[in-house]
């Protein structure tokens, strides 16, 4: 398997995934500021371009710290148009920290199987290139589409987490390296 550097784009059949850069701000704000993409996020949409800049800067910094993080995602046929952000990142999970699989896509590309394709690519990257032992995801119980993506990618429901006050618990999905079927 070829050695990759953290800045190399990662590709799947239809997607080009690369570390985010400051110039991604407009697309980051468009996607994370859209109430529809944030419907299941208890925090709601990003409220301002300045808040989006802060979050994007944190994601860029996490790449510097860990050598991986949430990708900026484009279609291979249109690499200049960022359609989403997602991938693997260190994330608090109750009292521990875990590598979390997460994603948000522009509503224009929903229903095309791209979230599943990105999730499978992220699992491959995590297990085969980063040597991770476990990858988890946290999802709201009523977010059926995201639950379906996680299940299609091979993650299994393992626990719940009371992470949002006055709300139903989130669901924790996990895939262990020993159960990973390979890309």
C-alpha cells in the first residue's frame, strides 16, 4: 500500500476528499448554515460567517495536530465545487475520546449515495492507512438516513449517549478493525 501524506487527496469512485483550507469558507458556511443540513443537529445551523470561520479554522488545526480530520469533499468530475465536509476526527464520546465518523453534504447531492461512499472511504482510510482499531459515529435516533448510511458502511449500534439535555439519547455506532471487511 503506498504511503500517503496528510495533504494528499483521497479518492473514491466519485469523490475527491482533501484537507480543508481557509478558501473553503463560503462552501462551509453554505452547507453548515443551511437549516436543512442541520435539521438533526441539536446546536442548529452555523449562525454567521464568523462562526463558520472559527469552526473551519479549528478543523484545519486538527489536521495539523493529528495528521487527519474532516475532509472537504468534491465530485471528482468537478473538483472545484465542494459538496460536503466529512471524515474522521477526534471527538469526545461521554467520558472518553474516540475517532468519530461524521459528514454534512449539500442538499443538492442528497440521495445519490455519496454519504455512504464517503463513509466507506473514511473507514478504509482509518483502518488501512491510519491503523486505527475502532471508529465510531454518534447520530440522533430519529435521523433515519444517517443511520442507514452507517449501517450500510458496516457500523453497528452499540450504545446510547445522553449528550443533549431534555432530548432522547443519541445512538453510538461503532466498527472495530477486527470486524472491518476491507475496501
